[in-house]
């Protein structure tokens, strides 16, 4: 894949090797809230938990990550998560942003359908996964690359809200030119459910909207045509379709029409509104006028 240096994060000195992820960390440290919250989750996610014999407490790490992403403005947090890279060192720093050894990895990779089942049992994970689906996935037949009129910001926000849940996604390696994002799971051992498992995994690994949104952010255009469009929160997008049935190969899509069309295609009666008979009434009156005029003439001769 051919890579081009993102326009939004060009190095001021062409002779120096650019590392936008390092610049993002420096910018965070200059903001008191970002620095405090980032230091808190890094400390929590790096702390060993001797009581459980684990390198860290994933539960506490996830909570600290959610606090960071909830309290720190996207202008800082998104730069850390989606910084564009042109080197392995930069891409590795980006991958390490969420302290993946604690928040992302586990001793073994579960099957993605099992991880999906665990996520569905937790109300927070279930709602945020549904929110991600609504804002980051389009069918192949859709003209736009992202839902809501190519609203890249909504997709990035929904992706960020998944971090700190059982379905926490991350970059799978340090590739900077052909990166892949996935939850910590695989489809090995899926048996006759392998197709269903792969279809679910593609919502992360083969997601055109998510890829375009991250690239647009890196190029500094970040969906400029939608700067004034507000990013919907989880409650606005998960009232319907908060779960994906396990019996289907692809989750259903929630389609909300701004102006619902009548079922009969706009022909016939308009549902819910009284019929307008004014045209018929006028036609009938005009049809009666000649007869009335003749009756008046005959009445005058009779007198």
C-alpha cells in the first residue's frame, strides 16, 4: 500500500523524522486535564496485581481508560488514538497508547463469538457495541462511506467508547502502512459457526468507514463537511437494535429516515390526513351552473 505523509501533521523540519504520536503525547502533557487523566490510567494499567497473580487488574485498567476518554476532549484523546504514522516506531507508540498488555491482551485469545457473548451480557459493552455498529458500519450497497452523511467524527467517537469494555479494540501490530484493528479474539475453533464469526470480526478488520475516518483524521480533514454536525451520544443511537442476534450471519442495520415515505410510494391516499375534496366540489359547482341559468330564463318568460 502506498503511503503519503498526512497533510494535517507535517513535520516543520523536513530533515527530522516525524512522529505525530510523540507530538500528540507532548500536546497532552501541556494540558493539565489530559496529563492528569493519562498519567492515572497508565499507572493503573501498569500496576501489578499480586493477589490474582496477574500483571495488572484489567477491570481497574478498563475503568481508568473509560474515565480518560470520558473526561478528556477528543482534540487530545483522538490525537493519541489515531495519530498518523510513517514509521514502525510511531506505529508502535500508537499501539501502546492504551497499555495493551493489560487492557487488550490476555493469556489466550478467546473465540470472537464467545467474546461477543460476554459483551452482550454487560449492558455497557452491549450498548457501546451497538453504538459502534450504527456509526461505523455501512452495507456494500451504500453510496456513502460512513453512516449519517459520512460523519467520520461519530465513528471515531463510537470506536473510542468501546475502549475500556470487554470488546476493547486496538491495532494488532506495529504496521504503519497496512494496519489492522481488531478486538483480542480469533475465529479458530468456530466449527460450523466460522462464517458467522468471520462476519462479526470484519466489523473491525474490514471496516471501510473506520479506516476512512482514521485516515481522514490523520490528513487533518476529519470530515470537514460535517464540522457543525454534532456527534450522537450512545443514548441517541442505541435505543433500537441494541443487540445482534446470534442466529444471523450479519447483524441487522438500523435505518432511520428523516422523511418517511408512504408505503404506497406516494400514490393514493395520504395516511393520517383527511382527503381534500375541494377540487371535486368546484368541478360539481361548475357543472351545475348552465342548468341553473336555463332555469332562471324559463322562470322570467313564465312571468
